[in-house]
C-alpha cells in the first residue's frame, strides 16, 4: 500500500518536473538550461515532446530529476556558518558552477582552472 | 579603461534593419540592468547618438559621464570577491552549456546574478557587483589580469589576482577575514533584517 502511494508521488513529480522544464525552456531557453542543469541536446529533445509523450515518459518508477550536488558540496554548504543566508546562496552557486567544470575535466591536479 | 585595449566588435557594422532591431533590444536590456554608455558603445554597433537617446528614454536621465571603475583590486576584497566569483561562475556555465554568447550571455548571467544578490544589496539597494563592473571583470579575464583558483577547502572556483599562489588557496567564505561582513550586517540591520 505504502509503495503504491510512493510510486504515485514519483509519477506525479516526474510529470510536474517535465512540464515545468518545458515551460521554463520555452520562456527563456538559455536561462532555463542553466537553472535545470540540462544539456542542450536533452533540452531540445524535451521541448519537442507532446503532452502525451511527457505523460508516457514520466510514467515510470524512477525519479527523473536528480540531486545536483555531490557529497563534498553538500558538506561545504552545510558547513558554511556565515550568518547571512544570501552569502550561502552565493556559495552554493559558486560550488555548483565549479562542479560542471570538474565534470568537463577542466581543473588540473593542483586545483588550477586553466 | 585606459589600460585595456578594446576587443574586436563581435557584431560587424551592418545596415541590416533586423540586426539593428535586435541590437536595440539588447542595448535596452543592458541599460535596464545599469550599463554605462561606454559598455554599450563597445558591445553594440549602434551610434553614440542613438544610444544616448535610448538611454534617456529608458532611464529618463542623461547617461553619467566620466571614467569607468577600473580597479582590479576591488574584485579581491572580501564581499565583492564572493559576488564576482558567483557571477563569473554563472557566466562560465551560461557560455559552456547554453547557446547564449557575447553580450547576450553577459545579460543572461547578470540577470541570474541579480536574482541571487537581491537581498544582500548595499545601502543604495543596488547589487554589490554592478553591471558595468561585471562586464569589466570579463574583460580583465580576457586580458589575463585575473585568474581562477580553486579553494582547497570547499572546492569552489574563485576570482584571484593573476600570478597569485594557487596550490594552497582558501576562499573568503571558508576563511573570512576578522571583520568580514560588519558593514553588510550594519546595512542589513538598518533595513530591518
């Protein structure tokens, strides 16, 4: 019974996520790519889907949106005891923007970003 | 601005009306974000006359005269460094992950930065990093006057002086200077936070 409820929630969240992503991409493509953390290719594919296809795509037992931060980043953000909530937001942005570069293998061994 | 030579214009001068229209739209959004006239002159191919008129129409005042702020050191002070690093991170992401380029990328990333900086603005209600300063920062990167360093504690990427030591760099958020944030706290208190 519990699992069935959970799965319903997952499907609902998937659909909500897909619809929101499409709306954001239609409104301002570049900004939406940044906010969603999607690749250009995936975003274009998502934009081309009809509502019926979105429902089909979301109808799975897997959650389609994932946590963007890695373990070290979560730790750094939680460890930031700056009294200003806003600076923590800045820190999160800085950490997340550094992450995609690591993904693209731009940082070298001694921590230098070329 | 005397110390850096202007880069080649990204948009060639042309008589195309469509191009001019899109440049006016771009210039208008730059003016709304607080751009100085000098920035508009470099980033668009519109004439100075038209830019001044556009500026007056949008801001309802004449564009301010005088030199642009030109201190590289400003970006290294505590709070500006955090804001500049956040802005530059957004801009890197925008350029790497989206089709947005040049002045449009600057406008997109500055809008995202402003969203983030909305409630930490100083006394005058303006974000710490102004649009013109954000543009200058990108120019300093282009002319290799600043570089990026990774914080050895949090792993974030921050703006630092070129040639500064990078192997043991710790950012201003992981190791704030003793009086960091005192001015900010005072101005926030005044605003009732």
